[in-house]
C-alpha cells in the first residue's frame, strides 16, 4: 500500500492548499481513517499517504471515533493522485486509532505552514512565526537562510550573509543550509563561492523552476529543479528537490528529498570529504568552543570521534541564546548508500556525505559513476528540537521516520 511508503518519489505538481470543500455527499458520509502503528512509538510524526481520489482537496479535521484528540489534516492532489498529510500525535507500538475525516469548509486564517514567494525566494512561516527562507540570491547554490530554531532564535550561522558579533568567520562557502558536492566530473560545487577567488574547477547550481509552492494546515511543500553547471557553463547533471515543512509539537521539521539525474552523460562522484547535504550550526553550538556543544550519532559515538563514521542519524546540540537546542539529521533507509557517512566537525560543519569513504578512512574508495539517463535519490529529515538528544528522543524519531504509521482509508 502506498500509505506505507515515504512521500519522496511522487512528482509534485502544484496545487496551493486553499479552502476547498468536499462534496455534500462526501460530507454526509465522512471517510473513516485508521492509523496503525508500525511497531515504533510515534509522537509528533509527520505522515503523508495516498488516499482515494473521491476525497476533495482541502483543509480537514481528523475527528476521533470515541475519546481522543482531533488532528488537523491537509488533502491535496498530484498527478491524478490524492494525498493526506497529518501529524500523528501519539501512537504506541502497533496501536490502532480510528477517525472520521471532517472537512473545514471555509478556513479564513493564514495557513499554519505558510509559503510565500518573495522575489526569486520562498519565505516559510509556521503558525505566523518566521521559520526559514529558500534563497537563490546568495551566491552559487540555493540555500536555506535564515533558519530559526524551536525557540525562534537563529540556529544556523549567519556568516557570510551577515556579520554577527561572536560568530566564527571561516569557510564562506558554508552558507547556512545547502545541498552540493565537491567533486562531480572534476568540478567543485562545494567550495565554489563568490567570496573565493575564481577557479576553473568551480561549478554552480542554478535553479530552473519552482514547480510547486504550496501552503497547508499541516505541511508546506516546495519542489524545485536545478541545473549543475561546470565552469564552462555546460550542464553536468540536474536535480529535483522536494522540501516539506512542518511544525510538530515543539519541533520544527524539514523533509528533504533530492534526486540527481545524469541528463548529459555519465556523472562521476569522486571520493572527497567535501559534501554533501550540509549545514553550519550557530557558532555558539560549536563543540570546539566547549560551551555545551555536543555531537552524538545513533551508535552513541560523540564529538570528534563521530567524524567520518556511517550512521542512520546524527544530532548536533548546544546553546543558542542560553537555551539548549539541537539539529538532528536523519538518513532514511531508502536513501542512496544508507547509512551515510558524516562530515561533521567540532567547529560547526554538519554534513551527510555518502561518497567520501577513502577520506573518512573506510578502507575503500567511495567514487561512484551514475550512468547517463539514470538517477539516484537522497532522503533526509531534519529536526530542529529543544533540549538535548536524550530529552528529544531522537532514536524514537528516527524509528518513526524509517517505518511510519500506516494510514488506511474507507469511503462509502
């Protein structure tokens, strides 16, 4: 059943989530939705599943059958299919809970997850508070900047976009939150940056479309496409990115799914530590500062010892404006070369890199050739959470991400 799969593979085509009511017949005979746990406890877990096309797009409420808490939900369409998005509040192990899907005919408030175009960028707010902005105007690659964490304070470094007192000022190409790589067909897309000296080996990533910008009561969706260009301006490969934004309890969450395609010929990913899915944490969180910053992976390896290790997830925690917060990056089992290796540093760099095996001391080369016309996909969930790794129960969050609750829908 598609409901058991992650929402990464479908090709999103746009439909802004607005006030669309269900038909009178459907309102009278509300669909029944059953959530069934996958064996892992699920608490504040985003889930997106395919549902029957007889359910009209719109804003809904999942009303519990019997006692329990009602849950907001989005229904939206893509390519002739219909999907339900919700945040599973609490679901223990293999527990099942039943709901009826009740439409909200004319919601008038601003969507809880609000995506607004802002020139060439997209601004994202959660419950009226600024979360982040997807930027294509900050150099040679798309980035998310700023990124405000669970307390509302910035949780990624501002340099070099802004000068903030007390921040570490190094590696100007490490711009907040990005996806790129240091050796693709010999071009360096990682270190390339307008602040660096021109280099014929540098490449750039140029957005070619925003195929979807959609707000919602539960989930906001952004889908883009990009060309990866060598220094000579010739296309090396392309990508499609799907970003899903959520507020789940106290956590702010972004699911990122990136598909790279060898459109113009074979694509060789060289073995280098410089990549791939990365962010630069707020400088106050840096382990190197010895102010409470800490790196922890799924095997319990911490700080500098976590560098280069393969692991399903890593959590980087530390103080921001006097409060302990964290950024956990989870690597889904469906992702290429799961579990990924990690280029995570005590100075604040935090990146998942599935190709740098030799650099990481894994005993063999991580070089990979993607044949012309083929593609590979990477799946990550990023959780911006209050508290440390233990109090945020990141192991349980990963288990629910890897095997999310099942969604079953019955309609008359």
